[in-house]
C-alpha cells in the first residue's frame, strides 16, 4: 500500500487526474470505498501536509490536492443511504476551521451506514452552542485540524455545562491524533480516530443514552 500511496501523492502533485482514477479503481477491486479513502487518499494528503511543513511543497499544491480529493471522495462516498436507522438527534460541524474534508467523510460514512444527521458546515463556538441547543441535539460531532480550533471545544463543553444541557461531544481530526489525551482535556465524551470508527462510536453512545 505504501507504494500506492506514494504514486497517489505524485499523481496529486502533478494534477494527473487519469492516474488518480486508475489508482482508485485498482484499489477498489480489493477494498471498500471507505477503506480506499482511509488507506490511500488520507495518507497521501498527510504526506503532502508533511512535505509542506518541511518546505518541500507549496501551499497551493496542498490546496489543489485537497480540492481534487474532495471531488474524488464526493464521487466515492454516497451522501445518502436509502435506509435510515432509529437514532438520536445529531449533527456534525467543523469548528472554527477551514479543513472540511474530515467532516465531509464522517458525514458521508454515517449517512451511508443509515444514520441521519445534520451538517452544520463551519461554525463558531457561540453559533454552534445556540444551534445545538435549539435543535435539541443529543450527539454533536466536531472535526478540527488546527490545534487552536481543537482547544475551542473546551468552550463548547463549558457552555453546555453552564446551560445545563446534556449533549454528548464526539471529536476527531489531526490534533486529537497527535495528542492522545487532548479529547479528555477539552471535555469531549469520545474520540473518533477515523471516519469508519464513528459508526461504532455512535452505536455505543446510543446504547448509553437508552440505558
Ligand atoms: C488539505 C490541508 C489543507 C487544505 C484544506 C482544504 C479543505 N477543504 O479541507 C488548505 C490548503 C485550505 C489548508 C489550509 C491551512 N492549513 Co492545512 N492541512 C491540510 C492537510 C495536508 C490535510 C488535511 C486533510 O484534509 N486530511 C484528510 C482528512 C480526510 O483527514 P482528517 O481531517 O484527519 O479526517 C480523518 C480522521 O481524522 C477522522 N476525523 C476527522 N474529523 C473527525 C470528526 C469526528 C467526529 C470523527 C469521529 C472522526 C473524524 O476521519 C477522517 C477520515 O478518516 C493537513 C495535514 C495533516 N496531517 O492532517 C494540513 C494541516 C491540518 N494544516 C495546517 C495548517 C497550519 C494550515 C494553515 C494555517 C496554513 C496556512 N499557513 O495558511 C491553513 C489554515 C486553514 C484554516 N484556518 O482552517 C496544519 C495544522 C497544524 C496545527 N497544529 O494546528 C496541518 C496539520 C499541516 C502541518 N503538518 O502543519 N490545509
């Protein structure tokens, strides 16, 4: 897989759409679409991010690569599943962060697994808290890729406690993967390490809510 990831990264950087499609098709023969996203697209983007951090790759290349990946992911993961489960009220948001792809993937995976949830898009702390309370959410999924955005989850949790609402917070994204205790420090109820993990997490929380 490592070699495929490198080929995928090279194809992204040279904007070689044909090669990208061919690599995805090849991987789709042995893996499900979500696994292709998680094992090919996400690691290639991570490599590109690291390249940018080391000064080898321009931000414009990071941007173009992510735009292409957004389109590929849109094609691969259905936004809707015909079957909907009986479930708690939930929503997903990207909190004060312009990195939207993780949110998009988790939203798509949950919906294609039969869960219904709202996509709040990109929000700030105050709008998010008000919306979540107005919508009577039971579970709020928050995606952040910037450390300072991840730290703002603490304020969301603080406001929920102050307003005495019990909304479970599930977080995910790079800062929580770099620092394994961060999700607890910001007062989240759970951490989702990948989009596919979100399905099991929601099922567990649903069990806790109904017991
Ligand atoms: C693509 C990218 C961009 C694109 C984003 C385009 C878009 N529409 O999303 C652009 C070019 C716009 C961008 C801009 C910037 N970026 Co940027 N970017 C990245 C990069 C390379 C990849 C991120 C990505 O999309 N990954 C693919 C997605 C699918 O992965 P993911 O989000 O982790 O999601 C997976 C899991 O984490 C999980 N998940 C995610 N969220 C959730 C939520 C829940 C509830 C659950 C269950 C699971 C879950 O599921 C997903 C699928 O499995 C990362 C590098 C990295 N290592 O992450 C840097 C990175 C995140 N960026 C970074 C920075 C610094 C910036 C900029 C400040 C750069 C600048 N100087 O302008 C800006 C700021 C933008 C802002 N204000 O928000 C830093 C953040 C560092 C930090 N500690 O805060 C990183 C880590 C790069 C680095 N190594 O330094 N970026």
